[in-house]
C-alpha cells in the first residue's frame, strides 16, 4: 500500500528520474522504506565526487528517520571488476587484496565525514550464488545468451523497455559511445555482460554457468533482490550511473522477475566537477577524501555539498570551501554568543523570538525534493533576525533558539564545540571592563591590545565583554 509521507504536516515529495516529476515518497504501511544506493568500485581511493553523492544520501536517510520513518539503507560495494583487475596488475597486487584494502579505506573515509546512516554494506564477492542464479533465470527466459569462451550477455532486444530511465530510444542505446562490454559475438551493440568466463590470472568462482566472475550491472540487482526482493522503494546514485548502469539494472530485474516497476522512485545526484572540468589525475584536479581532510574539516565539505541542491551540478573550487568555513565559523560564533547571553543576567529582557514559522520554513524546504539550500536559507534568516535582538532576548527564547539551531545543524551532520577562553584572558577582560566604565580609555585600550596579541578579540556588549578567538583552524 502506498501512502503519503508527512513531515509534521508537510507531504514529502521527491523528483523521480523515471517519471520526470515530483512524487510522494513511496512508503509501505508498517514497513520500513527500502533504500538502495550504488556504492563504489574500489579500485582507487574515495574522491570528492563520491563524497558528494554519499553525503547527500546519508543526510536523506537521516532526514527521513528524523521524521519518524523507518529506513533500511543498503549499499553495495563492487569489489571485483575490470577496473580492479587492471589496477591490481599495474600495482603488482592481487585483485581481491587490492579491493579489500580499498574497501577498508572507503569505510574509514565515510566514517571521517560522518556518513554513517548505511545499515548494510554488501560486497559483490559475498553474493556470487545470488548473482549466478539471477543470470541463470535470465538465460532460461531468453533474456540472456551465451557466447562461447566469453560469457553470458543480456539481450537488450528482448526487453522493449530498455532506455525508459534515460529516455533513450533503442537506436540511441545501441550507439558506440554507450558500449561498455566489447565482444565480437554480441547480438546487439548495447548488450552487456552478465557473467564473464575465467581468464588466466583473474579471480574466478565456480558456478552452474561455468567458472568465471560477475559483470558489473548484475551485482546490484542480485544484491538488492537478496535483501529487498524483486521490487523496492528508492534507488539512488550519481547521475553518471543513469546510463547504462541503472538502465541495465532495470532491464535485468524486470526481465528476471516479470514485475514492473523494479524500483518505484529513482534519485540521482548532480555531477561534481573541479574548476569546470571533470576530475582527472592527468589534469591534476583529482581530489581524494584524504586530500580534502589534509587541509579542511569534514564539516566544511558536508556544508558545501548540502548548500547545493542534490540534483544540480557542483563545481568545486577552493574559494567555495573557504566561504563554507567562514560561514560555519560565523554560525559557531553566533552559538557562542547565545551561550554567553545565557550566562549573564541582564536587567531587562524585552524580546522574545517565535520559532514555529522558521520551523515550518525548514520543514517545507526539505519536504520539497529535499531542498537543503532553501532549508539552510531559513536558518540564516532566523540567525539574521535573532542577531538584531540578541542582547534583548529573554533566557527562554535564547535556550530555545540555541537548541533549535543545534538540532537542525546536527541533522546536516554539523556539530560545533565552543572555545574555552583561558582564565588569564577573562581576567584581562574583567580589568579592562573596570577601566572602560571609569572612562580610563588609555588603560582600557592597552588591555584590549594585550588580549588581541594573545589571539582573542573582545566585543563590548550589553551583557559584558564577549571574548572569541581571532583565528581558528577549521580542522
């Protein structure tokens, strides 16, 4: 049964790549939403293009859970593939040793960036019987055929719906640019390999199909069918996977099961480029997760990613990261001022701040195709409003505002620790305040300069001197 998901009165609607329109999120009454996201092919280290996709879906799963919905988040890991075999040969490693090492690095990278919403990571090599079984079913139904000394291929001519996700005609699906598996024995140019027969020096598994290894596309549908069955709710991944990878998934699973649709809702993240170009080691613009962490904080990349709508392209530049860091530091300082106000007793509190309207704006933005830039804009508007009255806020409003902001930022995967001002700095600020009230400005200015020389700024406020580090590492 399909029902509309609600976020405190807001119907959550998502852009469905398959239909080309926004639709209510598919939810089965009393059962968890099943979310599958294509994981990495572990032949190299995680790069920031991967991060963009995985950070978004990490947020997406956490957002749905925050709305009270159960979500089962499954991600595959391709740990055997042509790319892995080639890279292992270049490095003089065994393919499965290479992929095992890089899988561990990938999981460490995800942990470092706070992407911990996945329930199950499923490595392809752990599901060889399921993969072979699905290929057998396709062959029995006439959707797959065998090429001697090569492997089993999917016959796209036997699946009239091929191209419906990417909106390609049969002819377009056959073009040379779209080919990923070359073989002289293929019936159609667009046919893709399901099971590759063994070759000397390559990893091999025995199966009723013959000794060999899986093709790329079949891994995902065999894994998702094992966990979710032949049909499930939401499939996510990068836009670059829409064709041919996701198109192949649809063809495989619908041909194998006879059930349509394979997935109710398809979500694709936009491409990430670096200074206007696709990442490439030859261009010197290939940035790994580790490269990023050597200069910046994980929060900076999460903020940068979620400041852009997930479906839009993101062109990465260092100036954008620096702007993200400055924005985060501004929010941190605002939270510091709220905590400062709470510790001071002002004679008059003349202002109260109403949060429901801002909460509704936040909820409406996220319910509308997970519009994180608009949701963030609602937080910035709240901060701007609060800044104009911060020194007049009553304690209850101050605490409520602080808790509201911290909870929303935590959902984005962003948390702040406030600086501890050393006792000597506080002492100098107290002495300076005495001089300032006595209008002894020479002595007051001398203490200000002393405080600044020690790395802190002092701001005179109705609640007393507010102290904050002048410069702070963003890591």
